C-alpha cells in the first residue's frame, strides 16, 4: 500500500492552509514555493479539495485559498477520501469496490487481517485533524 503523490501533496497543501488559517487567503503559488511542489499539479489537487468543500477560493489581488472550516474540524481521512486516494491494503477492501470483489471474499483467510490493517489506518486518519498537523 502506498499513498500517491496526490494524497501526500494534498495533505501538505492543507497543512499550509491550516498554518495560515485566520489570516486571509493564501495563493497557491505561495504554497507551491514554500513546499517545493509543482504549481500545475497543485492546481489539479486544489480543484478536488474545493469540490469536496474543504477549501474555499477568492479571486483578485488578495485572492487565493483558505480552509472552508477550522483546522480542528477537518481530518486527514476527509482529505484523503476527497483526493480519491485509497487506504485499502488489498483491492477487495477498497471503498470504490462494489459489494464483493471475488467469490473468495466470504471465506478468505487473509481478508480479516487486511481488514484490521485497513481499519487501523482509517482510525488514525479519521482521528488526526489539520490542527494536529499545523
């Protein structure tokens, strides 16, 4: 299981916005500069975060992006799910899989272990807020 760059960079963007929370909007180019990340890729990521209602945008000279809620109200799990990043260690536990992925899912001897791994990761992500990161 690997977190994609989309997930990693998305968390870094959100942590930057959490640090700036309450100070107005932050330009994406400033976030890219601070974090050493490619602006073009961040533009794709921020669009997904905005669509999920996690960030808000403002146009103009003092425009940019800001968190849509306080950092304490946004979890890492919400961010990862907004970016369509799966935390499932095996395909049959992926949130995007409809019902059962194979005929062995009911009797699979290893699935129970992978489910515990998945649930542990989900618990950590869902209990860690941006305030914890910032």
